[in-house]
C-alpha cells in the first residue's frame, strides 16, 4: 500500500569516501546498511525547539547523517540554559540559538544541510514551514506550541515525534504515524484532548528540570526519528513511553485513538489551525493584560526612589525567592487567595513573579474573588528588573 | 493492595510520595482513597463533577482506563495504577 509518509530508499544517493567513513558503524549493522543510510540522507527533519530536548536530538540526528535538518527557535542562548542544553557553551550566550546550533552541528557533520528558522512557530507560519519536511520532532516547552505542532502535522500528514519533560519525568511517543499497512496511529489530541488550564497542575510555578533528563529523553526521541525514517524496528506509535529518573520506573502504555478527536475522530470539527494561546487559556501577549493594572520596572524604580509607600508581593516559590528577590513579601501563587488578608488595600501594591505571568494570574484571582483595585503587575517580572534596573539582581 | 504511581507534578500534594498503596477493590475507589488521604490532590485530579480531568490519563498496567466507562475495573494486590498527566516542559515565567 502507498504510504505518503514513507522516506524513499533512493539508489541515486551516494556517499563520498569521507561520508562512508563517518557512517561506517551504521553501514555495518545488517538491518540498517546502505539503504538505511540513504534514507537518512534523503530525509528532511524539522526540530521544533532548540532547548534541552533539541540539544541531544539535533546532535544525534546530525551525527547520524540526516541529510536536511531544520532548526526552529526564536530564543537566544542564556546562562540558565547551559545546565541542560549541551549544544551550547559559554561563548554562545547572547547569540540566537539557531545560529549557535547550526555552527555546532556543521562541525559535527559537514556533509548535511542545515536550515535555520529564527522565528516563533505560529498558526500563521506553521504550515508553510513544516510542509517542506518529512518528519517533525517536537521538543518545545509549552502547551500551545505542542497542540500547534500536532495539528499542523495532522493537516500536512507528517509523523510527529513527541517528547516532553518535567522535573524528573519524561514522555516520548510517535504521533500521526502511518504504518506499512497504511494504518494511521493516534496523535497528541488522542492522548490529551485538552491542556491543563493555567493554574492547575502542572503549573509553571513548579517547573524546572533535572539537567541530564532531556539528554536521556531527547536521545530516545532521536532514536524514534531515525526508526521512522529508516523503517527499522517498531516506532512508538500508539504507545507512550514514560520515564521517572528518580525511581527509575519506566513504563510503556498504550495510546488509543479517540472517536471524539476534533481532527481525526468520527466527526472532525476542526479543519484548520486555531488560536492555540486561547485554546490553552493563556492571555494573548500582544493584547497585554488589559484587564489588570500594570507597572513597568522603570516606573516601579522611580516610585521606590521617590519614597512612595508601596507594598511588594512576590508570588513565586520559596526556592526562587532564595535565588533572588526584591524584598517583597513572599506569597506563592497557589496560596494567594488564602493569604489575601496580608495584602494592603490602602496603598498601591506591586505584585511580581519571574516574568509577569503568574503575578498577572494572582491579580486576576484577587480582583475577582476579593475586589481589589490597587494591585499592579510588574511587567516582565524580576527578570526585567534585573535587566533594566539592577544588574546585580541574579537572573535564573 | 493495589499500587498507584504518582507522577512528579502531583507529588507536591502527596508529601513527595511517588506511590500510594490502597486496599480498595476498583480503580475509581482506589483513586478516591488516594484523594481522601491527600485532599489537596483532589482538585488537580478531578473536576467539579468528580470526573478525572481531561489532561490526566489513568492506566491499569499498560491499558488506559476511562473512569466513566470502566472505572469499576477490579484491582488486586498486583495491580499497578498509573496517573499520567500532560507535561509540556521546564520553562517558567
């Protein structure tokens, strides 16, 4: 049966002497051989996200000889990336991730083509970018992009190699994979029909990740990409691999297709990409936090310098407060309603977190539940304060 | 005694325990037993109508359980019940 996703084994693809030396240990695996290596060279893989997962993933895909690799990320390398994003070194800090990654990968394997996409993946550009690739590997760090990648892969008939991490735990699966019988496997919406609403577990307040975990999970993800391309072995389609680095409990559970999947169920209701920020219940950045009061870090500093009497509330977690703080009163977001009586009503109150998202959420909750009208969200949080006002405040 | 595996994101509500042993005899009763022991966990696991939230999967062994349809599936002392939440990554803001 014709399978549109299949990478063709192309007899015209040849390797020069240096390439043959580079790929020697692949070529001598009987199940893999020249045909497997030719499929890798023919393949075009887009890696979405050049972070913890993208680092091992890109390095192994490049080293293995995937002929065309697309790198998509809009971020720059920061020091806080370096404990897990082993693709980058200290000299890369401040550079666009895609450029630093391209430089490193070119050194790992000069025989491949690397395309960079220094953009944020959006509903507007996703189809246009993904359409030129055979396989997509999702190594992003947020729910809106995960649903976007999933949906775009379904609409474009691309296999989506999924991996996700949280603190000590990892998940891997292969979505939207069409097997040799033409049977299409489940996708992310079959596994999780909807994302957690903001404020429910797992919330960003408890995030963070053990540095070596993405190395383990991203390597497994790379392995699945290579299996899908070469048609060697059984891809993790219809299955979800779970890994707990603390207990070392590993499980592989089944993923079933859902009849109510809005894209691939019995009665599809969604035929195009949607607003994924809205789908995930996240306020649109561009529209800002129009419903709450905001204060910039400079305005905040001016008030402090002028001796204005303001209360500062820090809604982060205690471990973040330990790293750096602005001397505010620590009331973590998930206890903010219980501790509302600690918040002043007769003077301005500046509420902050790391980057401004949790504090906006805290203010909304307080305004709605207790009718506050004197709360101001510090735009960009303590990170923006550290960048613009006081460089001695540690960033993390 | 069936064993429930608690995923990392929910351990905050189980005093960091990564598993819970229960003598309940069905999947649903086991989960109810879990949230009785750890009440703070309840709103993260169940919605207002006491249905398991749509971003959390329940597995017995490697098979998915839909608590609405086969939540009465019996469990015994060798049963492993897994709670699997959607996770997205390590970024904080």
